[in-house]
């Protein structure tokens, strides 16, 4: 039916309501033809049970029976699809449509676009045939700048001599190409005699991959996801690599898309010098915070012979982490790991920090929170390998590393935040726990499971005197053990477990004093000229007195966690924190803060362009970092003075002593004898600009006149250039400190450097390198050199990596990664291991 034409009406104003049949002439009169040539007409075909209404627009039209002939800017819309052409003949009875001249068919669930010279379409069956085709799936035109953007994560573009549509989302492409590159001359193309596309994937047999117009790789079968929602199961791109210890590396993985929320990847790699490696990874992502991740890796090692000794470094590593929220107040969570062999992880993991880590903590818990109270049930397992610094000599063999395992199986805990005690002004809180514990190590094994009950209530009364704030508190603690420890009677004798129970009680008193903050703003013209802003200086003093008494059996307590290292103490902690803030000078504070947001992320606009599109004024809209004060420098110094230098008799001379009060001050042990003053703890952080950060942390032992720890970190980033430096020095009693002898980890000095230019998405050349040095041994622990080059739609990365971890691992590895935009990557250089 032909809608009435009027000079003030356009085609887009016509609804899909059918007009009376009497208004439709069988043959257009000359005057109506002239009028329709000046203004486009819209024709609405009544909907049927099989198809959606068909709306037709054109400059000229005629109708004979059920057959429509449309010419000039023809647009036919049906459902979520549209057909455009210079000339279209359409039979409304059969749904057959013939189009010639600049044919364009668009729409569908996957944002399909087909450009052809001519073709036929059946609107009822949604089938068709197109000739001389170029098109795309998963691309759409941006609303505000008409630029083609990616509509989903699986887009691709195609060409073909003939394209046959066999259904709403089913195509066959003959004599064509496929790519994901939106360029006039794509960087890469996949050629095949026939491509098949359905609503979920595109596939081809006997295809040839071309890179920069050069045939590079023959692939007997290849698939690519098409659906905007679903994921496709299939084989991943094979892995090829080379290593000085593993030999030639060949690997393959299979990806299973189980459902919308779950996927599984299973793979295997063959190391020509060592054997077969297996891997599996399961991912689940549910609603809100619900998730589950499981990983498995293993190696069937053939081993090797060194110094006449057969060495096998095979093993398995299994991890699982997950969380499920029953409500906003109740949840369960876990993070577990099983490692069958420390040498396996040290020799074969690609992460240096993991390779040198000897601690494994697994836990699972359920917690319920309500009204400031939290109750949980938890179980955990600690596994650690402790190295002893007693090297082998011609007459004395080396002492092997010792493994320590600690279990909480299980524990029930309740704790609370501060609650008001009526109208008295008092605040109270409580901590309570009960559970079974067990400890296993070479020189000590607790028999059975030790039961422990701990109760710790506390009351506090906040006070304020002018600008001074005081928080005095008083608490008691009662801890019951079903077993205890029998201290050694002489040096060199091991401690033994005693079957008798133990009760530990104490009284705790504390006063936290916060004097007023001292501050001053420097706003002279000289300061503003020097720093470009005002400078505000604040001084925050802190003072805390703490007394704990009643723990007269510290040496008889079994050690499982921090609850068991409570000791008597009479101490004063004092310190000061200084901060420097850069604040915009007067007259600039009124400028509003504005964060430029990307209005079209897919279009690739940067923040500056988005701000310009939003009408931002450069004179009034300033970055957040410039419209308010920002912290420039912060420096905290703190120290403790112990009035009771023996901690109620808990200190044992010549051994490393760890108490809860020393752990709360610093993670570095320092007590090997009775002492009155702790190391001076310093934490200095400087943010010189938005592009550079500096941090220097140290513990200065004024008694021993040495730095027990000294760490420095520098981070710099300017555009695509980045650099980093970290220095770590530890010189403190080790885990196995005895009469001046400590473990290897007590004295080390390491330097790590990182520098590079580029980014994962930067077009052009990128290069980066890092290195880890052991300054005590004067050796390289690890190092890597990566270089990459990104074109518009693909990129290549190559890496050389070195590990030098003593006799366990001395490896040189070469890895690469070739990436196709929106497709995937091939190679053995994983994303998490890249330096960029």
C-alpha cells in the first residue's frame, strides 16, 4: 500500500499501519509518477503469521498485482533487517526479491552487513544469493560519527564471488577471504574455496593464511566464533618453543565452552629433553561475586643425570579458588593449593617469584556477618620449606631443607566491631575462637590434634581534651590448650610435647594518644613559582602505651599462629608522620574538576577528543589532580621502647624470638637477646609527579648499628616509556637462628631493574628488558629481553628469558607470540609473563 505523499512528509514519518486499499492505484498516473520522483514513497505490506511487516521506500514505484517495482534509493525494512539497492523487484505473495545496483543487506542478531553487485532474497524464508560480495559480521556503524566499530568480541570481514544465505544466520561464502582487519588492504587474510557461517561460528576446510599478501600457512580446518553471546569449543592454536633444559617444546590445548558461565581448557606439551607436561584450567563466573577457578599442571619427568646422580624433578601443582555469596551477609570462600614437589615448581614455573617461594597456604571458610558481629568456620593448611644455612664441607654434609606443616582443622571464630555500652560512653568488642591444631616438622611433631580455646574481650572509653584525643582500653585474655610444650633442658636438645593441658591468662591495658595535627600552608609567590602551587605541611604525632601482664608460661606454649606468641610487655610506641601536599594557588581553586570519559570506547576516541565532543572548556575544566590538594611526600617514623626488656622472661638469649608486639611493629625479626629499644621503622613515599613514584622503607637497628631491612622502589612512566628499580636488603635473624647461625633468607641483597618502550596495543616497535641480580653472590637470578612489533591488525613478540637458581635450574628459553586482532594468539609467550 502506498502512503500519501506530501511535500512536508518524509518516508521516516510513515508508520507501518496499512492504508485503505482504495488509496492504491493499479497504475501510477503521470502526475503521481512525477510527484514520487520528487519525494520518496513508503509502501507497507500487511504482516503475515510468518514474517514481520515489510516497509518499502523509493523514489519511484509501480505495482502490478502482487509485484512491486521500485527504483531510486530503494530501502526495504523487515524485522531487524534492511535491504538497499538502486533497483528492486519484490513479489509480496512469495516474498521473492531481486535487487541490482549497489545492493546492501544489513541487520540480524550478529550485525551482518553484505554489499553486492546484485542478488536475490526471499524475505519469508530469509534466504538469498549475492554476487561479488564484501561484508562483515560483528561490526556496526557508530551513532555519532558513522564510523564502523566492533559490535562484539568476535567480528570478521569477508569477501566472496558468491554468497548463499540458507537461513537467518547461515551463509556459504564461495571463492572468498576472511579477516578481522578493517583496512583497505588488510594485514592478513584467510583464503578458502568455501566458508560456512552459522549463528555460532564460521569454518573452512583447506584454507591458506596470507600475511602481507604472502601465503604463510596451510590449515586443513579452521573455525572462528560468530555469536555475540556464546563461545565456541575447539582446538587452540598449537604451541611451539625451545628451551635449554626442556628442549623442543610442542603443545596443544582444547577449549570447551561448557555453558555461558563455565569453560574448561585441557592441554599437553611435549618437552623433547624431559617428557610430557599436562595442564588443565576450569573457569566459572556466576552472579555478583560468585566464581570458581581451578588449575592443574604436572610433568612426567624422564629426569637427567648430574654428577653421576639421577635427578627427577617431576610433580604436580593443583590450585583452586572460589566464592559463593548466599546473601550480602553470608558467604563461603576458599583458596587451596596442593604441591607434590618443591623442585618441580622451582624448575618449571615461568614466574620467578613463584619459583623462589617456599610457602603454601590453603584455606576454606564460611562467614556470616550481622550487626557488627562476624562468625566463621575455617580450615587451613600451611606448608613451608625452611632452608638451613649450613653448607657442605669435605667432612660435614649439608643439612637438607626442613618442611614445616601447620593445620587448623577446623576453627570457629567470632569477633566484633566496637559497640556502645548503653549510654555510658564505653565501647566494647570481643574476639573468641576454638579449634583443633597440628604441627609437623622434622624435629617436632604434635601428637594428635591440640584443642585451643581463646577468649579476648575489651572495653574502651574515648576521650577528647581540646584537640587532644585519647583512647584508653582494658582487656583480658584467656587461652586454654589441651597440650603444652616441654622446654629443652639443655642447649641442642629439642623441645617435646607434653600431654598435659595449659592455661594462659593475661591482662591488657593500653592508651592511644593522638595530639593535634600541626599544619602550615606556604603560599608565598616564591613557593608558588618554585612548585607551581601552594605547599601544605602537616605533622601528625602518635603515642601509644601498652601493658600486658600475666603470661608466665610463654615457653610452654605450642606455636601454631599469632595467637600463640602473646607475651608480657611494658612498652611505649612513639612516632610522627609528616606529609607535604601540593595545593592549587588561590584563584585556581574555583576551577571545577571534570573527568573526561570516553563517549565511544569502540570508536577508539581518546579522553581529550571525548572532552571536546562534550563541550569541555580547556580554561575551566581541569584534571582532578590539579583541582584539589594531592599528597606529594609522606614520611612516617616510629619506634618502641620496652620497659620490660625480658618480656616477662619470654626472651631466650641466642635464639630468634618472635612476639606479637614485635610482629605488630615490623615484619622483620630483631630480638635475639633482652633489649630495651626496637629498630627505628621508617616509611617514606614520594610522588614527584603523576609520572614518577619513589618509596624507601627501612628498619634501622640502632643497637646493632645496622639496617635489618632496607628497601627502595622507583617507578617511572612517560607516555610509552617506562622504567622501574627495586632494591631489597635483609640482614636479620633468620627462621632457624641459633647461637649466631641463621638461615639463608636472613641475609640477602637483591636488585631488580625494568625498562622499556611500548605497550601491548601500540603500533610499531616496542622493546623491554628486566633483570634480577643477587648482589651478595654477584650473579644474575633471572633476566628477560622482549621485543615486539604491532601492525594495525596483528603483532609479533619475541622473548629471550634466563633463569639461574643454583643447581635446581639454569635455563635459557626462547619464546614468541603472534597475535591477530579479535582472533587470538599463537605461541608460548603468555600475556601474564609479558613485560609490557
